């Protein structure tokens, strides 16, 4: 080996070059491995039926007092969701990702919505005004910025379907749909809407109070907590005041006994009575405003009147005559 191939330490030049190349290769490998590790550890996959709720831990400002959802990059839960697919550079030391399933509202139900953040409700209101487009409302960023959404219970409901919703902002509770069956009407007592002066107990539809027009047969996507519903049977109803009941008859609560009457000559005896009554659809709102639902109409109006009629009739005749003229007495009632 010639002198030109030896350094002063006696190490061959070619070996020294190989060592330098090997060192550079190790550095590159370490860098690539570190980049891959960072990339993989900061990659999040959201499945098709999920969303990712993002909580930022560092490098952001503190949220304003009373605000729980960030819309300007502050630390805390972010308004924007991670949608299905791959998401990169979500470093675990900077972000926490909570995967949540889509909200599903089944057929026959509606979803009642409560917002945990937003503007304070206007005075004299318990429910936030209804949104024309529920899809815009459930966009958390839009709700908290341009939409100027209100915190608290929402008049808007979710109809049956699947929804990608930031559940850190919106709480969703499914309840049965308002289903008005054949032979019934629904009287609505509204807890929302303008207050209007009226002479009676009823208000025009859309105002606060008992609406003067009932809902007919059909399915309605209403917030049944904001709109209290009383279903009234508008068919002919047979009521039995006797120990024996025919098919289709209704009993007045636990009072299934015959009606006790007292005749003109002082005899007291039971009378079996069957009556038929009907609430007309247009009369249902007044009945609800003044009395209440079906059971109260029966117990507070029908039964007292039936008893009064038969007792009054019995007081006018002797016992034997009353029994003989039973059919006439019942027709008179």
C-alpha cells in the first residue's frame, strides 16, 4: 500500500470514507424513523359512521368566561369536527380526539336538542326560536358565530335520520313523535310564541296558550315539551254505570257502581245506566282549556250530569212508577 493511501494514524483513506458514509446513513435512518413515528402517532382515522371531537391542549388562548366551545383556535373543545377519513398532524401532546358515533333518530321519534353554549335566551323565553334549516343549526361553528344560536332548549327538533353532530355542544334526546290517530284530535298548549290578549281561554295558532284549532289526524314533528299535547277522543263513547260492561264501553275511573237514586216516596235503589257522549273536534280546545283531557271530561262533566239527571227524575215519581217508566226516564235523561 502506497503512502498516499495512508493517513498519519495509519488508517486507510478508503475505510475512513466508508465510515463517514455509514454515519450519514444512520443519521438519515434516524431522521426518517422519527418523521414516520411522528406521522403515525399524529394520524387519526375516523370511520364512516363516526365524527371526531377535538380538544386542543396547548398553543391556544384561554376561552372567554362562560364559553365552552372554541371557534377561534383557543384551547379547549373545538367547534369543528373531524369528518370520516384520515387526519394528519394531530399530535397527542397537543390534541385529544374523542370518536363519537353518529346520532341516529329512529322512525317514530324526534330528537330534542339542548345547546350547552351560545347566546343567552331572550327575555320571557324558555326555548330558543325555531330554525328554518336544522342542518345549519347543527353546524356548531355556524351556530356559535354567524347563526347567533341561543344556549338552552331548542324549539327545533331533529327528524328521523342520521346526523353528524358535535355532542360537546348539542345534547340530543329522542322522544316519540306526535301521532294523532283516527278518531282523535290533539289540543296544543304552546309554551312559546307571542303573548296575545284574548277574551276567552283560547289563542290563535302560533301564539302562547291553548290553540283554538286542534291538530287532526297525522304525524307531527313537534317539540312535545314546548308544545304540551292533550289527545281528545272525538268518537262516540259509551259509558257504563253498572257492574256489567259491554264491549267497547268505558268505565268512569273506579266508580263502576250503578247510580243510586231516591224516589218521591222515599225509596233508595240502584239504577243501571249506559250513556253515549261525544266531543266534537271544534269543541275540544275549549274542553281542554276549561276541564282537561278525556278522563277529566268523563269524571268532571259527564258523570256528574248523568247522576244529576237520573236522581232528579227519580225524585219526581214514586219508586214503582219509576221502574215501570224506566225507558222513558232514560230517554228524558
